[in-house]
């Protein structure tokens, strides 16, 4: 049977009883105020602009998708055009508000271009989520070349700070802006053969605390997502530590490896007004707690 087509407003009216189930409200037609309250609750990030780096796949893509589902215009990016095009198409297919551009976060020119692209939408940026991260080395820390150190520290630690400094004036003027860095549980649990990567992720815990203090007077909150082992192409966990799940299950009671979506809700929350009194926090999302 042909499904009846209804306008979004009609659909929202129809959904009203469910939304209000259990709430104290006078019977009868809903005021415009009540309806706009419903709309706000369903789209807490409406009219906001979010820049997410490393967001055409994996954790970054899941975060961008959730921020957009919650009402934000998302600016997604990564190094490869074909990844950008595919990710933009997927989000547009879902009816979400998205712009995509190529940006290798380690390149100053690319970061500048990303900032310009983000400003095209509405002249400002409300949220910056720095997801891009690399690990080109599985091996001894002291055997790592200077080039390897430079590449890992440039992308994983320096680029979030340099990109934020370029976005700063455009975030400060918006009021209520939020930055989310992305570390890793390896910052707490040093994984053998990932010493340079572990160090870069531990540095982000400190960067979060320092930036939170520095940016508080500007009304910008800074927090840090600390994912556990998440099933993505990055898949560093399994590469570095075979038999990871049974060991983590035995030692920490871990029941399953994570999905990118497991990281999305907390980031949307940290960007939302519900987190307006939270800053400088490193928040582990790992299915276990690696902290002693
Ligand atoms: N997966 C895991 O178990 C964990 C991951 N993390 C962290 O999460 C972040 C994302 O990892 P994950 O989603 O698993 O990885 P994926 O490989 O699934 O996705 C990485 C994304 O980042 C992009 N990217 C890679 N390098 C750069 C760069 N230099 N500049 C801009 N974009 C880049 C990739 O696209 P493209 O190739 O087109 O550039 C892709 O969109 C990383 O910072 C990682 O350290 C933390 C803990 C655990
Ligand atoms: C070191 C180590 C462990 C933990 C490994 C972990 C937690 C790896 C995480 C890798 C990640 C998250 C990579 C990407 O960022 C065990 C299994 C407890 C015991 C054996 C030694």
C-alpha cells in the first residue's frame, strides 16, 4: 500500500503525543512555544557549525553524522578527495547539512583552506572536533626516526593546536563554543611497539587541560574523548596486541570491542548546552576503565 506522504510539520504534530507521554501538560492544542521546545530538544545543535577533522571514515565520520543529526551544519574533511566525496554524499543522502573539503591537518595551507571553507556557511564556527590521527610506526620507540617523531607529533598534537589558533576568533565571537580533542586509552595503557603514538596521545590529555584554562575567559570549553579499541580501518589495537579482546576481557572485563557510533553521543553532548559547565575533562569511552 502506497505510504501516505505528510509534511514535516504534520508529522511532528502526529508525533506529539508520544513525545509528551508522561509529561505534565494541559490537554488540547500545543502552543508554538511548546512545539519549538520539542524541536529544540530534538535538535540541540540547531544553527551551529561544527568542523570535524579526520571525518570521512571511522570515529570522525560517526561523530560528524551525529552532530548533523542533532541539527549542526558539519564541515567534514580528510586527505583524500574520494573519501571526502563519498562521506559528503552519504550525509547528504540522509538529508543532513554538510560541506566537505580536502584537508591534511599537518599542512598549514590545508588548515587555512579548511577554515575558509567553514566560514563560508555562516561566518563563524561553534564546534571543533580534532579526530585526525596517525600511527605510521609499529616498533621500538627509541628506534623511531626523527621523521617518524615529527610526523606523529605534527598530526596528532600540533595540528589540533594550530588549527584551533586559526579558528579562535571565529569561535570566540559565537559564545558557547566547544572543542573536543581525540586521544586514546593508550595514553593510560602504554601499548608495546606504539611508544611514539602512545606519547602523542598522552600529550593530548595535557593539551586539553592547558587549553581549557587558556580559553575559559573566551567562553570556549575544551574536552577530550579517550576512545578504547574501536573497530575501524585504523584498527591499531589488534595490529599491536594480537589476542587483545581475550586479554582485556580477562584483565578488565571488556565484553566487546567498540563501534565508531559508541563515540558519537558523548561528543554531541560535550558540544551541547547540557555540557556548558564541563571543561578540561578527558573522558574515556572504552567499555572498560583503564585508569587505576
Ligand atoms: N580505532 C581505534 O581503536 C582508536 C582510534 N583512536 C583515534 O581516533 C582517531 C580516528 O581513528 P579511526 O576513526 O579509528 O581511523 P580511520 O582510519 O577509520 O579514519 C581516519 C580518518 O582520518 C582521516 N585522516 C587520516 N590522516 C589524516 C590527516 N593527516 N589529516 C586529515 N585527515 C586524516 C582519514 O581519511 P583520509 O585517509 O582520506 O585522510 C579518515 O577519514 C585517530 O586520532 C585515532 O588515533 C583512538 C583510540 C582508539
Ligand atoms: C598493552 C596491553 C594491553 C592493552 C592493550 C590496549 C588497551 C591496546 C589499545 C590500543 C589502541 C586503543 C590503539 C589505538 O588508539 C592488555 C591487553 C591489557 C594486556 C597486554 C598488554
